[in-house]
C-alpha cells in the first residue's frame, strides 16, 4: 500500500490514509474511510484543497473486499455477514442456533498475517442479532497471495464454523429417585425450567419414576416415542458408572454408551449415550443449581441435532473448570 497526497477532487473513491480533524480537534473523517462525493463537498467546505490517500499496489486487495470474500466462505447455516468500518466483517446469527467451530482450521487461518478471525465458543448458543464471529484485515490492504491462501484453505477444508439452527427443539426429562420419583421432580424441575428457558425452551415433557432398571427403562421408552431432540435423566443419586441403574436401563433399551466421565466441573459424572440418533444424558448434581455446568455446554449442540462424540466431550477439558 502506497500513501500519497492528491488534489481534493482526485480523492473521490480513494481511501484516507490518515484521519482528518476539524480545527477544534473533533474528528471529521476516520483513517481508512472511502471518500465519496458528499465527503469531498464537506472537506472543501472545511477549506481543504488536498488529502492524504492510500493507493493499492500490484498484488494487493482492498481490506473490505478481503474480509467480505472470506466472510462468504468461512461459515454455513443461519447467519448473515455485515461489513463494518475499519476492514472488518461481522457474522450475525439470524435465528436461534448453536455455534460449531473447527478449532484446528481456525488456528491455521489465524496464522496468516493478512487476516484474523475471532469466533464465539464452540457449542455456544446464539440468538438472532447476536454477533458470532468477526473477520479483521490488516490496515487498508491484504496481499493477494495471503488472501488466496486463506480462501483456498477454507474452500478445501471448510466451513470453519456453522451456525446450526435450533428449530422446535424439544427436551424430555426423566426424573428418578430410589424412593419416590416425584421427589426428584420437586427438587429439580424449578431449576431445570429456568435452565431450559435460557435456550428458548418454555415447556418440556417429563416422567417421574423409581430409580431402578425396570422403571427407568420404561420411562425412557415412553419419552423416546415423543421423538425429542434430547432426553435428560435427572437423578437424585450419583452413579458409580454405566453399571448403575441408569446406565443399565439405557443399555436395556438399546442405547450405545458413548462416554462416562467428562473433564468438566461441575459435571464430571456425565453419562452420555445414544438410542439411534437421540442423545440421553445423565449428569447427577447438575440440576440443583443454576450455575453453569456440563448440561449447559452440551444442550445447544444436541438441541440443534448435532451428534456430539466422546472425543468432543474429551475436548471440553480446556476451559472445563467452570466453578
């Protein structure tokens, strides 16, 4: 990028390489501003006869063109790209969604010197109008080789992120207690209702059963017939592992146990399985408090009907200390 002084009329359509201030010190136009016809008239009325502008050189692409180009390749799902001042494009959610991020690809894109990308956390829940990513270029221009490299990387390996919509996501809950299932419902339902409301879920189907293999398996089968996005098992006891009543009941109805134990605190005693495509989550102790726990981390992707793997649960350890 080359800077030069030009006549005020010749400045139209060019980029300011330095800010312009009024005599009193108030900023009139910012550095990086693209001069338009109305700007020229304002500058002339302020008594300016020349301006300091930046010129693209061979092998460069303007900052706005660069960030818009990357914004068009970086993601998929329910979002829109919005150009912002200063060589920036923001990605904004257009409906309730779960943000999924390819961490490895994000790091590689950010190793370039021409463009950087910042995103929301992987598995985070976003509402319409919420910014979920921003792309920022180097001032004024990006080298064509760097830009093409980033674009090719995204086209070959992308998308870097998804805004996966959460549409009509129903959550079913099985409350269980060794002596009285309704005791678990009484203890946990007020907290659980507030947790679900954070994700736009106003009502949820539920059953309350005794905590033994036979009753839990029948309760799970009843809830599966409702075809929910996810089933939560809210137990008043902590399991010893997949061999306790909850785990045995899950296996009895054909659940594939995906993961026991999560590197998340609170929520270490997570038991996660799948019956066909429906996830079943048991996380004892996580329904007693509104504090962030493993259920809050896993609900958004599951409500978006994304199949969370045991590897992805293992990856929650970095930042998994929530308390």
